[in-house]
C-alpha cells in the first residue's frame, strides 16, 4: 500500500486547479491512500475511482477546508472519526473538529490499518496565532487517547501537516509511534541547508514546505508516523521537492510517501 500525505493549500488554490491536484496525486505520486490537509474536494466531485472521508464544511465557517482521507485501487475506507460502537468500542471527541479525520482502511473486508489524518492548526481555540502547531497537536493527541488505548493501536498511521520542525515535535508523539522520515533518513543523506541542521552537514529531512522569505531553506513540516508493528512492514519513504520537483505547480507543500507491506 502506498500511503501519502500532502497539504493542498486550498485557501490559496483556485477551484479550477483542484481536480488537477487529484490527477497529479494519482498519476505522479501514485498514492493508494492519501491524507490531504488544508484540502477541499473538487467542485466537480471526486475523480473516478476515489472514495473520501472528511468533515463536510471544513474546520469552521471561515475555513471551509479540512483534512481529507482518500483511497482508491481497491482500498476501502470506514469513517471512525467519532469512534466505534460495540463491546470494544470507544468514543472520540475533537477539540479541533475538521482538522482530524480517522478511518479504517480495509481490503476485501479485512482491516489493514487505521489512518489518522491531522492538520495541526497554528491558532489557539480562540483563533489567536500561536506561531506553530505545538499546542494544537498536544490537544489532538489527547483527544485521540481512547484510540491509542484500543485494539487498533498496533496498526496505526498518523500523518499530515503538523506545522512543526522535527526538533520541535512533542515527545508525546513518540509514545507508540515511529517517525517514518526519521527512521529512513540515512537513505537520503546529502548536504543541505535545512531548517534544523547545520549548513553543509548531511541531512535526511524532506523538503516538504517552502517559504517565500527563505526560498532555499529546507523545511520539513509534513510527516508520517507509524506504530511498531507497521514499522516492521515499512518499505521506501520518499517525498519532498527532491522526489517531486513539480509539486510547486499545485501547492507550497510537497508530498511525503511511505510504502507499507500490509
């Protein structure tokens, strides 16, 4: 299964280009399952072959975009954003509704993984700017605790735009998760001007976001985290501007992609 996360930059993307973004996701990224942040569905509807789960209306009345989990190629989605019923069920409530989407990914009726799509907002609950996604991410992780304690904890993927540099990620996210980018960094080591590394040192971070004020500085803001059992099934991890140099046609972010043997 090829799983990707990509920030579509919907607030600054024309409605006409959204369908092209999805086509590029299918043909160039070749994703089977995708976590799409700052995203909106194309006005024409989903392209043929895709299914999707998200909160209709976005994050709030002002921000119509949200977090979408989409799938194709025979992978099926079951929306469990608010939890599941039954003897081993659990409830999920969200401090940041619309920013978090949770789905089971199934094939031929078999549960393969549970995917959590996250956008860590850079505002507090009153809408005031916080500078990064740290406080928002802590709230989201706290809200997801019933899922982390459930039977699904062994096959979890948490992916999205966390609005945090690698050195600023809270320690709480490493409880039960491996950072797929970090775990494969040596396969990408090369000198680079990175947001957290010294100039000319070897760096394996992915250039997932570019800023007009620092156009040549590598900024790694988008991540895929996987639980321990899935770590043993992790294949190649690719992404950023190096692997997707034409991604700047569609967004100010580039995808991160992980191949999982499930």
